[in-house]
C-alpha cells in the first residue's frame, strides 16, 4: 500500500484537538492551563510553533511545562505522519498557532472559578505540492478570575 498526501488532513485535525485537550497533561498539570494562566498574567496570548524544526516565536507563554509538551509533539510529529499513511517528505511546512483571548474572559457560572477564556488552535500543513491542510478549533478553558475594576472612591453628587 502506497503513501498518500490525503491523510495529512487527519494529521492537522489530530494535532489541533490533542494539543488543546485535557489529555495534554504533563508532570506539571494541564499544558493549556499553564498557557491560559500565563497569557492572562503577561497579557500576551499568541504562540506559534514550527512542528518540523521546533522553532517558536519568542513568547512569554513558553514556560517549562509548555516547552516540554511542545518538544513531545515535535519529536512525535514524523511518526504521527507516518502512522497516518503519509510521509514526512510530503510536508513542506507544519505550524501550530495558539491564540488565547486573555482580555475577554466569559463568566460561565456564578462560582468565582467560573471564568473561561476562549482559545483558538490552528494547525496548518503545507504539502510539497503546495496544498494547504488546516484545522482551526475553538475551546473555552477555565482560567484565573479577572481583576475587578476599581471603583472610584468619589461619590456622585
């Protein structure tokens, strides 16, 4: 049975869903939890990773747990492509982009921990023939309670 480029479509789907899932868990906890917490803390919500080379754009989101998870994805990427029925030689570029909307939490319940932050994960593979395979998913992930707005001590007269 020959290899094909068509399974690359399922590879982008698999990587996007698994990176943002609760199964992306390391010795420090859920990786996405660390990313959301750091995004809110640093007021920076973008992370871009080249799945072929391991290059990342400088980001404050790259803490030890996140770096370890990314390293696992990069080392497993060629075998994932191979197991899917394709070949890594068909992959010209492979990029994972994560965007956390750190400034727009949604209150999902009355509990203090009931704030969820929208995050988007997009994985794009460009084949050697120039075909683009992409999957973009949206998740809501719990995060820290936003700081309350300060109320002026002056009373309205």
